[in-house]
C-alpha cells in the first residue's frame, strides 16, 4: 500500500529532509494498492475535497 499525499501549492515546496517533513506539509488523500494475485492496481480516495474544489488550486 502506498499513501497518496497532496501538497497544496507545490510551487512553494520546501526541501524535505526527512519523513516528518513530508507528513507536516502534506495531507493524505488516498491509498494506492496492488493485488499480487490479480495483478491489478487499486485506488482508494479517503478525502475527495481536493478533487472537487477549484482545479486551479491543484
């Protein structure tokens, strides 16, 4: 499972020096997963707000 994280205003992104920097400046919006038996990727969106708000903000 791979967490999908969103950083608002990536043009202002600071350098991430460690994992905690990432968690402090982003929010988790979903999870990407891979089913080994079926050889398929899946996505689960946990916060749809970033996908339904003004697209200019993304």
